């Protein structure tokens, strides 16, 4: 019963905050002449900051070195444990555009806010539309705004780190911009997949890892770069959990089970 009441409080407060933020975001968008809608995007991310603070179940700690120039573009790459990752990562003090499923953009109010902020819809079932999303991401990078990817493609069902897709790494090499790895831990039970109930109070960690330069890399380096970033993320989660990295690597576990 307590968990249900807490969850109702969190959802109600989130809905009220969204209704308050929507007209404010619309006003900001009217006066934002930046080609990447930087101020509008930052205004939208602040909604995630307020939602985090309004949630009594979340205790967020951010670690690592923050980037010194918010208009130096990065391809930001993060593991993905929960839908809660989005407002939690929004606490980082710079703007970055999010790639999200096109279905979310079709939602009333929230979808409109995503569009006003310049976030990027991705239609996974349509290769042509997916290509347009990467073109839009390239334009943001060219206009000095970072873009964030969840290269696992979806939330981890088991808390392990699954296979990364190539898109973020292709874009980083093509644009010759650094990759900024992020690691999030503890959010999986904040809002379990296929459940509307929030989990018990949790300590959540977000760490900004050192950027990885892509200068001089070419398409043949994509696989190596992808696995390097994935290993960095796995290693950090393993350190937090006090286990070996192989216990966080879903690919390693699946291979072990297949050969057992």
C-alpha cells in the first residue's frame, strides 16, 4: 500500500510539473533563435531536474569531471536501465539532444515538448526515417550541440550491459568529435519495466567518464571504438557492484550459457 501511495504521489507531481512546464517551454521556444534551440532544450531538461528533486524515492549522486565548454559537441553514450534514466541524466549541466522512439513524439504534451526542444524521433522500423534522424543529429553536432545515444537500443531487462549498435560510433567517427561515455547505476528498480509502480528508495549513481577522442579514426575502427566504450561502462558498473566485469557483460554470460 505504501509503495502504491508513493507511486501515485510521484506520478501526480510529475503530471502537474509537465502541465506547468508546457506553456513555459512554448514561450521559451518563441524567443529561441539558436538553430539547435539550446535554451529551449535546457529549459526542458530542467523539468527532469525538478522531477528528480520532487521524487522522495530517488537520491542522485553525479560523479566524474563535468565538461568545461557546454557548446563543445560530444556524442554522449550511456547504458540504459530504466525509463527513469531520462530525467536523471537530465541533471547533467549541459544541453544534449535525445534520440527517442517516434511513438513517444506522438504523445500529447510530452511529445510536443520533445519536438519544441529539438529532440530527434527515430522510427526503428523505417530505414529511411532512421537515416533522417542521423542527418539531424549530424546537424546538431555541426552547430555545437551534443547528442546522446543509448546504444543498447532499449532498457536492459536484467541490469547487465547488452550489445551496442554501431550508430553512435559511426556518427562520432564521421563527424570527428569525441565520445563522452556515461554510466548510470541503480535506476533499474526505480521504475521497473512494464510497471507503473516506483521501486523502493534508491541511491542512483551517474558518472561522466573521460572523453574518448576519435580524431583520425575511420569506418574500419568502429568495432574497436564501440567495444572500448562498452568495456569502460561495464568496468565502472562492475567496480560499483564489487564484481568482475564479465558478470556485467550480457554477451559474455550468454556465450557461457550457450557453451555450458
